[in-house]
C-alpha cells in the first residue's frame, strides 16, 4: 500500500480553502501545464499540480503580498517535481514516459510537424531534470532568469548555464531535423 495514499487529509480552515480555490481557478492552467511538460504523464501531472497547490495553501504565510503569485506557484511545482525525481533516482526506479497516440491519416506537412513536435518533446524529456525545468520555465512560462533562479533555488548565472546546456542538448538531439 502506498503510504502517501493512506495519509489522512490535511485540514484547511475555511479561509485557506477559499484562498486555495482562488489560486486554483486563476493558475491551474499554468501550474498543470508546467507539471505536464516536466513529467509528460497526465496522471503524474495532475498529482504534481494538486500537490503544489496543497503545499502552497499549507505554506501560504510564506508568500509575500505584492510578489508574483504565479512565479511562486511555479517554483513550488518545479521543486516538487525535482524532489520527486531525486527520490525516484535514489530508490532506483524511474517511470516510463507516455507515448502520445495519434490516429487517422494526415497530410505530409502535418505529419512532418507532428514528428518534429514529438522529436522535440522527446529531446526535452531526455534533458537532465534541472536543465529541463529551466528550459520550460523560460520558454513556456516566459519567466526571467532571476525568477527561474528563485524557483529552483540557485543563482541567476547558474540558471543561465542550465539554459545554455539545455539548448546545446536540444541542438545535438535535433541535429537531423535542422
């Protein structure tokens, strides 16, 4: 039995529940979208996004009014993803990546674009976790390097270095497409 599933729910007071509902309504797409791009599995992304919002509600006092709530939530989901990967690596198990399924026939240009998109998604998935997180936060969430550095708990220079490593890795993996 999974110990996470046997835990009793964490009680939240009515104010925390209302705040959580506001955050989910306003930021679910960004948080879930990043979670999905990081792990590429719908069920895992759902769990990761829910975990991030729950952690945010529990730690709501650590959020400073006047700062970027979306960036704070994205930092929580990124850290939850990286922590989960570290735990899996230390236990020796790594989940399989879902293959997106397509059906029906498509014109050659559409199929080529789908193949390129799949190759890009695979190449992103093969990046080291931190480089992948930095790349996705920068390209998909349009976060500044300062925000990314805060999100992953590093310096701005290190975030830029991870972005450079991600770009190099993607260029190498996608060499045949260019």
